[in-house]
C-alpha cells in the first residue's frame, strides 16, 4: 500500500501539486528606458508624435511614461514591496550619447550617467540587484540617419558607448544584457517597418550569395558588436556576468501552407542570433510570451488558441519546450528575462503567471539550470508600436493622475516570491477566475489581421479553452 501511494504521488501531474523553487532561484521584474522614462525625446517619441504609434495621442500624459527618470523611487518602492530580488532595466543610448560621435562614441552626457548611477544605487539600497540592458530597441536618431544596425559603423559606436558604461558602472550592476531581442528589432525596424525608422522592405528577408537583406545585415552587425564588446569587457573585468535577452516563440503551423514560414522562423528568429554569439555568453536570457500560429505570409489568429490582449497565444507548455530545446542546443545557464501577459481586465493574468512558473519548475526538475524568473512587467507602460493599449502590468496606472493601483496578480506574485512556492490552492483559485470569465467580452489591441495595432481595442469573447501547463 505504501509503495502504491508513493508511485501515485510521483505520477501526479505537475499542476496538481505544490511547487517549490530552489533557495538560490531569483524572482524579478523588468522594464526598459523608452517605455518608462519621462523627459526622453528620442526616435520613438518622434515616431509617436508623427502618429505612427497606436494608443498614444488619445491617452492622457503620454510622454510622461511612468516618470522613471524624474521619480524612479515610485517604481522602485513598488518593486521592493513586491519582494523581488532582480530589477531589470535599460540605459538609453541617445540620452547618454545625444550627438553623433566624430572620434569616440563614449558617453557624452555625464550628468545623465550619474543619474543612472543614482537609480542603480536606489535599487541596491532597496535590497534588489540591477540587471542592465545596453540596447533595448532604441537607437539614437543620429544612428538611425546612418542606417542604424544595417550600417557596420554602428558596431563601433555601440562598443565605445557600451564599454564606457560598463567601465563606469560595473560596480553597481549585478549582470548585463548587451541586447534585448535583436531578432525582433531587426524584423520590425528593417522589414515590417512598424518601428523606427518605419520603412517596410520585404527584400530585407533575403539572404542570398549575391544579396544580403537588411534583416540579416542587422542581425550580423549586432552579433559582432556583442562578441567584440563581450571579449573586451571580460578581458578587463573577468568577473562580469554578460548575456543577452533573446525573444523566442513556439512557432507552429496555422495552415497547410505554413511549414516553410514555421521552419524559417525557428531557424532565423529563434536560433540565428544565439548561434552567432553562443561562444561569448555567460548566460542566455529567454523572453517568452507564447506561441505564434503561422501562415505562408506571416502570423494569424487561430481558432484553436486563446490570446492575450495584444495577440500572443497562450501556450505555457511552449516555455518548457523552449527551455529544454535551448539548453540542449547551447548548454548555457538560462534566465527567464521576460514573461508576462497583457490583460486589462485581470481575467487570466494570475493563471498565466502560475502556469508559466509551473513550466519553469518542470524545467528545473529536469536538470535545466534556470537561474531566475523576471516578469514583464511591474506597471502598465508604453508598449512600443502598440502604445498604451496593452496592459502588461501587475499595477494599473490612471494616466490622468498617474496614480497606481495593484491588481490581484500583484499580490499573487508577492505571495509566491515570499514563500518561493506555487500552491495547489493558488493554482485552483487562479484557474477558477479564468473559468468564471469564459464567454465574457474582453479587449484586443490587435486588428483582425493579427498584425495591426489599434488606438482603441476591439471587443472579443473570452474563449472556453483550457490552455494550462500539461507536460
């Protein structure tokens, strides 16, 4: 009888147990300078002022973002109350190097650099470790005018800037991401044209012996910039921890004709950049939001899936599969550098968090060295071409008063962090909330083609689909 019960307990599915995380496992939150800093007049603000960003001009105080430049203590205090140990943020290249370099691309605005140092020390004083990203989707306008990452000269400017920052701030930084999602930046900026500079060019996807498209030019230039910076920084500061935060998705077929697009996406969106830099990484950061159903020409909404408010399909199983796949391929320590969901009504945010943490726990149980989980994001912010429509935050913002209100998911994450545990009762309660909202109307910030961004979300019925972690 005892043997039978032991076998029964071992065979129970992961989602029917309390899940505990190792003592050394770290929880965190993540943001990016362009998305949270006020007093930042950069290429993204120009893009938004030209009405190339959805849900921006129809919002109150859009250029204030989250006041993270003038009042960083607000976000830092909320993160401290949450209990996280990792605070991931980025430094804005244009703010630090506002003018095109002629000889050296080192930091020009030393006052801005000292302000960043002050923010880093505030984070440390609050009991958290700063993880800093050096390029998070925002090029200086002078670099954009030169062709950005399609121009090899950008590599030298970035290395000058990034090495100078590392040299001056390394004592106040726990670990570094050189690049955040270079694959996404290259696709959206140089092919789709929905990010600055806003020029679409499908020829950018070509990679032929006699012609290299802008997507591949940008990827290769960023990879070489990472490699050269890594080697230079590690030579002078061997104790530094340097990696990347890489966007991944579980690409799958959405129609009979989609397999070429699925194969291309796995090869060039999931694997290409890490393949190029794998020998020069201390860790690999994984950004994962869900699955992408592909057609011959791109992504689409699939009737088999449920989506968050910005069109990412729920698939927590995919996170486990990605972690296993990437560890088997690269044999590097892994971080979840971003995972989260847009959910204005808080229908599913708690369950999404739990189900993805179950996937992380399963990976750890299988011997995959996942060092920590960093949630995107603490507070609703400016979400690139989608503007303020998507609500990824654990905390809601009244954009008229800038007052913040925690959602239920904030308190859930706080409890999980405190106990380093996801309980069976938390799993049941969160999924019960999901079930209670089946059939209700919820917002969608994506147009029906799954690609366009909306100023005002359209209404959809919440599907009765069980998307929980099941492996």
